C-alpha cells in the first residue's frame, strides 16, 4: 500500500518542461527525493536521537500546515523491509486516529528517510507527572482509559506497539486536558499481516523498555498484542504514586524483577488510593495467559465506575502526600531488536 497523493498542481512554478519532468518523477515514485521541495524546514531541531532528528516544517503541498518531520539516517535502519512495512503499510492503517501520532507521509533521499508527523507541543506524560506530582485517582482513570482505547484500536489493526511507557505519550498542546494524550514512537512496532482481534502470541523478536515491557518479550517464549498491556499497568502505578514498581535500575535486573510480577503498593505513595485501583494494576501485570486484551481491560469495574470531579491540577492535596519525599521518575532506554543486549536478554528466563 502506498501513501502517495496528487501534488502535481502544488509543485513549485517552473517551466513546462521542468514541471513535466518533476511530475513524471513523482508519478513514477511518490516517495522520491524531489518531494523534499514540498517543505520549508525550520533551522531549529525539536528532537534528536543517535541516528535521527526531528525538524519543524511548513508543508507547502498541504496548505502550509506546520508538521514535524523525522529524518532518519539509513545506516541506522537494520531491516529496511520491516521499516518500509511500518511506514508504508502500517501507518496508513492507524494515522486517522486523533490520539495516534503515526506518519502521514514519507519520502527518501540516497542517505535518509523523511517521515512527516503531526506536530505535538504539550510535552510528555512523564514530564507532566514529574512536574505536577502524582495524579488523582480520577485523573489516572481518565488517562488509562484513553491509553487502552488507543491500544484497542492499533491492536485491531494488526499493530503491536512494543514500547508503551509514559515517555511515549505526548500532550497535544500545553493546555491539553489530562487525558488528551497521543501515542508516539512506533520505531520498534510489529506490523502483523492480519487486522483482527486475534492474539496468537507468536512473536519472538526482542525489543522494548525493561521495566515497562512484558517479561515474555525478553524470554523468547512468544508474545502477542497483550504484551502492551503490561506497560499500561506500570504507567498506572507511576501515575497513582509517582513511584516505580521496581527497585532495580540495571537492565538485566529490571527484566528479572518484572518477571516475578510481585507488585507492592507502599502505604506512603499509595495513601488514599482505592483497593480497586490497585487490583486493576495487578490485573494488567499478570502473566500473558491471564492478562486481558485492551478491549477487555476497558470493561474492568474500576474503569466503569463514574468519574468524580477531577482536580484541575491533577495532583493530590498537600496533606495527602509529602512531595519532598518524591524523586522524579527516570526514563529508561528502549532496547531495540538489533541491540547487542537483546540477545543477552533472551537468555534470562522468567521466574
């Protein structure tokens, strides 16, 4: 499936012969390097990684809308076929959802891929948690419901995200409501052939963020769509307490600790949190054969109870929490399939 569209009448004005030549190139390859002329790029970099950067740009061919363009050096793409399957086949399945930041279009040059995304300016869910303190139970419920709705959608369209964590949910604008979160970073997602609700758990490639990724992802025993739900449980724990459920910081130790699924709820950080909320967190962090799908998780009693009035600051009152005792949650790095540590992790069986 190609994501091309007719831009012939929008190409820069030039002589008829040049116009015709440009149109012929685009018609022959809708992802040709000439497409770069459609954009006016800002000089400021708004995001950067080891082999990529994100630029702000005006997309002239789409009414001069402001977008984010991720520029990826091809040397970083270890599996070109899988990458093209994601950006050319996976993204069109899901990019119409308002809470999913999937690629709108793409083109390539000899050395780079350029993928166009909606521009989000509200910052990370993790950042909001660290700056405002832990969320009220009602606010947490609103965020988790939205995350589960997003996952139910991508799972029904045959995509496993594989890197669910608070750093990968952004707010649309700084003024966004607490649940106006948008899922980003599909860089290690698996695009399945079938767009159904079936979940055969036959994937074996290692990849994800230790501490958020389900233990079975690192054990080579096979996993499926509901592996994403483990990360939702950890996010819920983070939001309700501003704590991590794990004591380990080392990558291998994190995998081993999360494999035990022994989740504790210390009375200090979880003061005032209902037993039903804690039960919901445990519900999502069960072994894969008992862990629910996103669609099933949405029917849990804790989520179905009416939401009361939400504190607009999304934090508890001072008498309910000693904010001086809290340390910001630290982001954990994603382990990508080609990373050397991925092979080590498969040798660490779940307890």
